[in-house]
C-alpha cells in the first residue's frame, strides 16, 4: 500500500503573546478506510496564457464521487497583487496570492463539482497536484 | 506587523520516484508584501452528528486573503466532517485529515459550514484574517 503524508506547520512568534507553533501530519487514506490513497496526477504546472479566463483544472465527472480526494495548489507568482481565485462549481472558495498554497479536500460529489481557477493576470503559473481516492 | 508562516510538505511513494514537495508562505494581507495577517480565531469544538454549523461565527471582511485551517481529530476512520460553502459541497475531512484553504467570504452567504457524520467529531480550526464584522451586543 502506498503511503502519502501531508504535514502542515503554522508558526508565528508575534501574532499572539504566546508563540504559535502548530504542526500536524495526516496520512492520506481512502474514504472510511485505512488504505492509502491510490492515485495521483503527479506534480504539474500550468501557465495561463493571455486572456486570463476561468479555467477548469479538474472535472468532477472524471473522479469517483464522495471520496477523500485531496488537492494541492500553489501560486508561483512573485507579484504580490496577483492571485488565483479558486472555485468549486461556481462557488468562490478564496484567493491564493503570490507564493500562497492551499490543501483542499475534494469530494467530487457531482459532475458539476469541478475545480476551477481564475487568474487575476496574464501568464500566471499554477502548481498543482491531485491525490485521488478511486 | 505580525509574521505568520504556513508550510506544507507532501510525501508519497505512489510514483516510481519518491516524491517530496514542500512550500512555505508568509500569510500576508491581500495584495501586499509588507503587511501580514494580524488577527486570528483559534478553537476546538465537538460537533455532534447531523446539523450543519458555521465554523466561523463572525463575518470576516470580504474578498481578502484570509486563510482557514481545519483538522478533524477523530481517530475513527469512518467518521468525517463535510465541508460546504454556501450550499456547495467541497470535500470531506476524515479522521486525522486537515485542510488549509484561502477563504474570501465574498458575500453574506459564503459561510464555511461543517457537518459531522458517523459520530461526534472533534474539530480544530484557525482562521487568519485581516478584519471582521463583530456582532453588536
């Protein structure tokens, strides 16, 4: 069985009076079981060409519904004002600005449950990886 | 300015080549490089099976660079919380899973709702933001 882990560290020495140092690791397993996730797209990059229209990154119809898929996204831009708006179907989740990353559970519960990205500028580069629970 | 960093490391042996991907970001206010997110909510709640709850009860300023961390502390692999945004299902966090997402709270309906399934789930959350509309007493 493959083993995939995701570790997050949130740290700050000056946001609170006490130091914030939160670290946790999840071993990514299938929905309702302890079997490791079985698929991945691998790490990829996309450069969104001119016109910066909304782009469907993953189609909900292509993945098994109501599972424990996990999605990693990173905005590689170094221009502070540039962001990707992340949407599921037509609902905005939020914006990842330059250098920001996100790790999102995705259940692909309907054919319309697509992951969409909308860059704020031309020629932005998105890094992404999907771990799938097939 | 407060400095808060968020780092992730993903490792896997799914591929022929062992994979290790890391990223780190300093959580900044929207569109800036000089001013970090300086406010946060942090808590732990027990969520009983059934009802959907808003995990963030206040109303953060819309269309900013807020970041939301949620972890399901359940140890039962069949337990999960569903994460829904304005009636749009996003995903499930099973026992031990965590997520870190941008949350722009773009309108009054854009609440982050969670629903517990399987049993009572213990949910840890942290919201880093740059302002919120407090409820008048």
